[in-house]
C-alpha cells in the first residue's frame, strides 16, 4: 500500500498527460515533461511517510516537479513532515524544510537506542545490518529489503548510543560523502571494531548518501566499498621466555624516545613552537649525536612560508630533510587538516614512504578528528593510543605540543588542558615554564623509559634573515643542561604566576642580603606579611640556591638542663644575590 505522497505524484503526472507506470512495491517510473511517453526517466519510490525522486536524465528534480504543479512539500505524506519513533521512547519529527525536533525520552537514563534496533531481534544473526547516518536513509534501505539502523541526532553522536544490538553481526557502514560523514564513520568504526563479525565501509553509487543511492535505482549490492575493517579479535599467550629485551632508542637521549609519543607542554606564548623547530632542526642535522633524520613538522597554526621556514633557517636545520603536511581531496589542494585516527592509514603510508623518523604535531589537539572530545578519557585514549601503536610499529617518534591550563600544580601531567588521559598515553612529558628573565626551564617531568629526568635552561635570541631584514625571527640561542632547576619550580600548586615568582625572588634576595643568616621561621613570617605564602617563598629559596643552616636556641627547661633545640636558618650565597630594589 502506497502513501499519500506517492498517489499525489501519480495524479499530478497523469493529469499533466504524462505517462506513469507503477512497477509495484511502491516504485514507479514517469514520463518527464518534454520527453516521449516511452521515455520514463523520472523515478519515484515510496519509503514510508515520504517519497524519493530521481531524474535519470540528469534534469533538476525540482524543475520536473514544478512542471506538474508540485513542490518539495508534496513529497511528504503529511504537511508536518515525517515522524520517527525510537524503541526507547524518543520521537523525532522531521519537517519538510529538514528540521529535526526531538521529543519524548530525549534524556534516557543510559545510552540512547538505535533507530529500528527493535527490528534486529527479528533479523537472522547472519543478515547484514547497514548502519547509516539518518532515519531517511534507514527507510530508503528498508524499501529495498535491507536491515538498517542509525543513531539519533545525526553525525558524531554514535558514542551516546547503545550499539550492543550490533554485537556479533555482519555490519556495513554507509558513509556520507562529506567531512561530517567521514568523521562519523571513523567514530562508528572505532566503537564497533572487535565487537562485530565483519565490518565494511561503503559509499553510494550515486549522490551523497544511502537515500540518494536507492533513489537512483541501486540496491545494496551496488554500494562502492571504501574499505574492509578487520573486525575479528582473538586471545593468545606469548611467554616472556620468547620476548627479547631491547634497549630504548633515542632521538634525543633521555628526552625523546623513538616509537612513542612525547608531549612538549607549557603555557601559551612562551616559545614552545620555537623550541620544537629547534628540536626538528637538530634532528635533521644529526645534532643529537646521531645520524641526520627526516622530520615531518605538522603545524596547523603557523604558515610554512612566513613562519616555519624562517625558523628552520634560523635554527640552521636541513630543510631538505624537514617537510610539512599537505592534505588533498580527490587530487585537489584542501584547507582541511590531518584528522586522527581517521587518516592514520594514510599517515602511516606517508611516514613509511618518506622515511620520517620524527613527527612533530604543533599543536597535538589540532590533528585530532573533530568528533573527538579532548576532555573525554576514552576519546583521547582511542586517538593517541592508536598513534602510539603506529609509532611503535614503524619506529618513528612523535612530539606533540600541548597547552597547560591556568591552574597550577607540581605535576605537569595534571596541568595539560583536557583529559588526564593525555599524560597517561604519553611515555615522556617535557614540561616548559618561563623564568623571570623570559628564558625557559624545560624538564622531563615524567618518563617510563629512563630513570634520568634531565632539565635545561633555554635562552632565545632574535635572528635576521638577510632577505627579510624587517622580520626578525626568534630562535634558540643556547641550551644549558647543567641546571638543577626544574620546570615544576615555576608551575607551583598555589597559583603562583611568573610575576609573583619574580617578586618573591627579589624580596627574598633583598631580605637575606640585609639580614644575613636568619631563622627560617622569621623569614616565612616576614614573607607572609609581604604577601608571599609559604609555598611561594620556598620555591624562591630553591631558585636562589638558599643555604640552609642551623643555630642553637635557648634551652626549654633550665632546671632539667634539657638540650637547646636547633633552629633552621636561611642565608643567601653572594653569587645568587639578585640586587636590591630601589626604595
């Protein structure tokens, strides 16, 4: 039985004197205006609540409808559009102008149900289930005898949906031909991998999506396969007697290992990118006491020509060994960026083909797929564990630049903006903090691969390209790895800012220069009065290299001749005096 829209089109075409042939099962072909009666080039298909139309003569469907006195609204049974009822009580009303109104159980206690999930119980477990992007596509595929489901609220929301009804089934994902569709598929693939018997990704043979494919007269056997995903998993045991212990290989010893993800973390605008380019330059020239290597510098925030190339020149890197990433679609240059983990297969091919041994992501968050929530532990792990496994398989090193938030902590991993999973996935975290003189302290804050956690003072300078004298470039002037300071000294847990650190250093230098050796209790009391809390003044003492001594106090009990307590004192070495402030 056909719906009102199907009957409405039949009447309109016949009233216009145009041939109409009902092919059964809600499918018809009609004579388009200007064509012969034997040339029925306009296809109509009822999908329940609305009809799909398609011109096989490549004519504009809206123009054909207008010629018989119809419009887009006439393709729907009801002027309100189409209503879709989900198994968990959610209702979606699709209006004729393609708006979607959610009502009913829109906030389920658990995960939302798939549209048509209730029909999977009636389908044989060996029957292929098609996962599409929207309810219209579900109805279109059902009209050709397929079993299909979709998640509510469109692309990018599969992680909010209960996908368990698909477990153990053969699944085909129909990918829409746009960026949102591709990202949606990557999300679904990540959620279903290892959970289903087989998994394939396909695209429509005609048009953008599954509904266009069906409207053009194609069945499920005519989809274009994009790729097959290894869906099966198995468990086995590898005995440690068969595991060979191999030493860690380093790009930069104790700082950046091969085969893992290293994060270079710090607050904004302190020189992280300048330092990262210096690292790339050193690697490209063998400056880390190894062979020169090829480096891929992926920057999404700076221009290759205006910024990165001059920085490479300033750092004296080998620009024949340092490349940047160009994304293309169908052979055309694109303004798009790398999208991980969706592009990981393509990325691995590129790394292997060009023999890159070091990859720098500046910034790491900008190469993550738009569907990934950087504050979700699961999403961050899914992305960067895949990257880490890739690095181990192919033996390259990854350095990702990340930002610290405004909070303060002695643990650099907890300062990284977003999920705590950032610090858990990385095998090495290099923390960077700005000193009062605007140099950097960079320290390996944590590493699973070495007991040595080096630290260095990095100083910057300006460099002038003779060809562009009006555009000075910042570069690393020196790196002193003999320092005992740590980046955590400047990232304290009480919200201490660089300006506060500078003030505390100056105050303590002045006070100890004037007072000489002073009981630490007195120093702390006076510091508190001056506005510097205990934690802040302790860090200032560490930065200044304060000498800790002892003095004998007055006996507490003269009658019993109790020993006098020892009083801790602070004094300032002459070579660390910063200098007195005026006034």
